[in-house]
C-alpha cells in the first residue's frame, strides 16, 4: 500500500513537472513571438518614417536649360557690341600713333597729338576694365537667378513626389591624373555623395520640367527670395 502511494506521488510530480515545463516553453515562445512582432513593427515604422532623399546634378541641369542658353546669347550680343566699340577705339589709337610717328620731333603739334593719344588710351583702358566688370556682374546675376530657379524647381518636384530632401550630386567631380596630394585633398573635401541609386536621380526630371515650363510660358517663374 505504501509503495503504491509512493509511486502515485512520483507519477504526479513528473506529470506536474512536464506540465510546468510545457507552460514555460509556451510562455517563452509567446514572449519571443511578441518581441519579434515588436521588432518587425518598429523596423517597418522606421523604414516608413525614413526621409526620402533625391540627388540632382545641377551642372547638367544648368547646361541644358533652354532659358539659360537664351539669356547667355543675349549677354553675348551685348558683349559683342561693347567689343565693337573697344575695337573702334583701338583702331583710332593706332591711327593717332601712326600720325604721331610721322611728325618730326621738333614739331609743336607732336606734343598736342601725344597728349590726345595718352588721353584716348586711358579712356580705352578704362572702358575695357568697366565693360569686363559689367560682363562679370551680369553673368553672376544670371547664374545666381538660374541656380535659385533650379532650387525652386527641385522643391516643387520633391513636394509633389514625396521627397524630403534633395541634395546636389557631386559624383561628377573626378580625380585627374598626376594630381598633387593637396589637389586630391581638395577634391575629397568637395565630394559628399558616395553612392546614389539611379532611382533617386531626378536630374532629367528637373531639366524636363523646367524646359517644358519655359516652352509653355516663355520664361520660368522668377526665383523666390531666399
């Protein structure tokens, strides 16, 4: 009788241990499943919340802008007109110099013509310097406005297509052969983009957008003040 009771107790203990072990395993599995679900959810949310980034080769855009080509043509026409004026002055100076060379050293007119030559030379030099500065300023204003227009176009495109950030694609900056260490360091300092997938390159989209708007309206929208 005592032996039977002892065996019964032992069987009960073993059964209880097995049940407890099963419960523990089920609990561990449940915790693991919950943790896994939380990780997947957190990872999914992190991916969903990650900012969408695009890159644009601004040099390619500027070189392909129909508006900029037209305005550069206008600047060239202005520069050509100014150059004609400078060329006429240079020819006049040459004629004065030839006349001066023909005059005898003792001729009183020589001093008068020499003074006129010096005066016209100074005028020609001053005009040359002034015109060069004007050209540089006009070019600077043109490219500044064009750059701002590209920035506005990128902002408009990004907002409509779900991009949070658009950065300049500097991968076109290359290392030349036989560069010094200082030159290599300068190139490295200029480069920011190490890799960008083709799917986030919006260069062609921006260029097409701006040229289409220019063709439709004759002139792109004025750049917004920054």
